């Protein structure tokens, strides 16, 4: 199982970071992957959440969700797109800490070559032992969507892969 997980994690990193993937993207690529990184900042008592999603796939999902045109690289529409991004991600990514729902705050986003990073945080956290994740990002748009999740708490990193329609994962620290 560990070897299988490592293969999936490496595949996700490769797909999200190499320019050679662009040829597949232009012809309707066969893989749909997002990566969610969750880090507990003990000093600040915050949970730092980063979601990287292929920009063209994300814009397509956001347009279906909002019924409006979304261009994540257009600075003129940034306020509107930030609102839609926040609403979409809060709907499709939920976190519970010791079975209590966590409330996200949008921090910002940035575009890279082919992906968009979206940043959130949960502030004023009490210590927790269990974290539950519900992640259905892009599931309504792509039947083969894979969502990779990496969580780091007190220096301990754990990861999992959710393939559509799987939505739930939990971790204990």
C-alpha cells in the first residue's frame, strides 16, 4: 500500500509541475488532479490550507458553479473571481478538527504556469488530535478527478489520495 501511495503522490507532483503535461491538456487530458496541502502552524495556532488546481479545469468548474465567466488571470475581475473561488472551495472542501467544523478564511491566490494556488487559513485553533477532510473539488466536472491531500502536524506528514467519488479521509496525530 505504501508503494502504491508513493506512486500516486509522485504522479500527482509530476502532473502538476512539468510543462510536458501541456500537450495532454490541449487535447482533453486524461488525468484530472488537484493537490491540497494542510499545515498546522503551532506557533500561530493556525491551519494553513493551499489548494493547487489546473487553471483551465478550475475556471471551467467555477463557471459552471457560478454561471458567470471566470478568468483567474484577469486582474480586473479578481474581486469577483476571489468570491467565487472562496464559495466553491468552502462548499467542496470541509475540514473538521476533533469532529468540530473548521471555518476557513480566504487569504489569496496566485497563478503559476498551468495551475492556480488558492490559500486559506483557520485561525485561533485549540490543540486537536483528529482531522477529518471532505474533498470533492472538481468532482462534478470530471469523473476521473483525483484529489491528493497532504497534512503536516507538528512535523508529522501524512498523505492520501481520493479518487472520484471518494470524498472522505481522516487522520489522527
